[in-house]
């Protein structure tokens, strides 16, 4: 991918500001963006939005400083394409190709390097943000706009939109050598994660990437990735025709190019492509290889949400009404067995994706920075549990009883829930969990006319 350069970025920024000026005074401000990785509906509107059509590229890569200047709507697919040309990657690359850098920072992102590199926003050095007041300010960890820098992660556009971000990069070799290690219960897996986090290794071999898959209470795996330039005569696997998550059960070792490793979950949207029959070899042969991607599946889900196709079929076949359960939650490592045990009893959805994470400590133990809008504890290892699908609940489905129960249980276990999907908190609980008082203070400074929806309005009221 060619970088867009500073002049093109400046022109795109001017177009953005012009689109802001064209929105009538007092009217809400939102993006004119047709695609999304969110799983919550929004109130439909025909009002004009912000023109971000020119903000989807990489401005430039500095291979010496190991940094990149990136436009806010640039997808990780395009970002990685640009950085890999220099043997570099972002410190954390979320697993779906069309997640944008700005989206991962304002909405959180996670992947297998998060046990050592934290979350995507922790490797941001500075960012330009279009505020609700129509100004572009440069926010850094210190200085005049440090309050905005601190509150921006997990704000989902309620404080503004990132137009440019400068991020750190790290070197990466050609391949990822994988080990799939099986555990017979969650307690044994937790003990292994603690060892890997402490030592950076497992059984004497370095671990660069760490995630897991829980197929059942007595069949759980950690996938340990080690960066290497040595293929040892082995031909790398690809997972376009095959289904990656099945290989976790079928192989003890594997080798992928780094690029294929980064997108290993995208081709089948973890395991969710099965809902479209794509894991049936007969269907897979008919499905174009270029369309085996998460963004294609996401659009299909959007059509179902719009027209209620599955719900109508269930009604015709007199099946119980289903509740959509699409969530990622963080629980402290030592509480993971409790959560999975409760989850099996109350929800019964498997597999579950497991991804350990810690706040980044760039200058050694004790140097972690905290983030007010998603208050994880420094020095604590968490595990992201991801589960995506539907469960039969009957006529109570519109009240979301399963999702509400998950929210309650996660916070009983001192965990946190991502807000990319539906949320059901009352305002008081929401403000307590996501530091609503600080968000309000920062919003008053950068959006005094309240042109942007609040985080609660976006995450819970879906405005």
C-alpha cells in the first residue's frame, strides 16, 4: 500500500472541517460512515454527517523511530500492509481486518500480544482529534490536552473523532511458530497463563503471542506464538480453505506467515462463519475466497437485523425466540474459572475465546498508565472472554435477560465489559463503571454545546 502523505491528509482534514461547518448549528454531529464493526444498532437518521472519506490511509512510516502516522479511519488491513513493508507491525493488531485504528483506540481493541503490549491505545504517542466544538486539537500524554488523551479510550466518539494518530511499532520476522497446548480444566490454564506472563516463556520457549480457545469445561487450549525467521523447512499453513479454529484441536504445532497469523481469525470470523454454512466444504467451495472475510459476514448479520429473517423462520417453525449474545468481557485471571463455570450453567455457549491482557508497563514494573474510561488495575492480569451467537430464551428475549445476567456477573467478579455491543446498564451503574463524572468534565470542555452524543447515549440508548 502506498502512503497518502501529509498534503493529502491536510486536504482530507479540510474536507472534514467543511462538512462539520455544513451541519446546522445545534444539530447532532456524527460520522457519515457506512461500515462499522459495532454490534449495536443506531437510531436511523438522514441528517448530514462528517465527511471522513479521505481519512482512511497511512500518512507515513518512520522505520528508524519505529512509528507511523496514521489517519483515523485507516483499517488495520491497510495499516499492516504499510508497516510490514518495513518489517514492523503495530504493538497490538486486532483480529478483524476492517477494524480502524481510530475505532480500536476510541472503542478498545485486543489481540494475542496484549499480555505484553496492553491495548491499542497504550502505544499511541499523540493524536489529532476533531472535537464536538469543531476544533482539531493535538492530544498527548502530557500537556494542554492530556485530559482528552486520558479519557479518549473507550469513549466511542462521545469526545470527538481521531483524524491522525502517531503510534509505536515493533519489529516482526517472517513467521509465527505456534503451539496449541491443551488443558483439562480452567484452573490449570490459569496457572499456565500466570507463568507465561511472569516469564515471557513456556517450557523454555519464548512466547510472543498468547490466546486461548475453550471448547468445553475439560477441553481448553492456549495457543503460544513465537516470532521466527526460520521456517525449518516447513511449509506455512493458510486458513482460507481450511477453518483455523478447528486446527487448534487437530494440531499440536503449526507455522503461519506473520500476516496470515494476524488475520487467522478473520477468515471465519472466529467460528461464526458456521452460521452461514461456510464450514460445510460443499458450501465453502461455492463461496468466493475473496468474500471469506469478517466484513462480509457482518453485512449479512446487518441484513438479518434489519429484516428479521432468522426471527421469522424461528416463528414459522415454532422455535423459542432467541436472544443475541455478542460480548467481550474482561475478568481478573484468577476469577476466570468462576466465570466459565457460571457461564456454562447460565448461558451454555461454546467455544469461548480467551485472550490475556495487562496494562502496558513501558518502563518496567509500576510504570503502567491508567485510563479513566476503562479502569483496569495496574499489575493485574485479566482475561478477555469473547462469545458471540444467540441463545433460545422465549418471549423474554426483547428484555435481554442473558446479557443483563452477564453484565451483573462480570462486575461481581471485578471485571469490565466492552461497549462495542449492546449494553443495558442504568445511568448510575454506567457512570460508576466507566467514570462518568470525568467523562462529563472532559466533554464539557471539548463539546460545550453537546453536539456529540454522550457515551451512555451511544452505548445503551443507541443514539
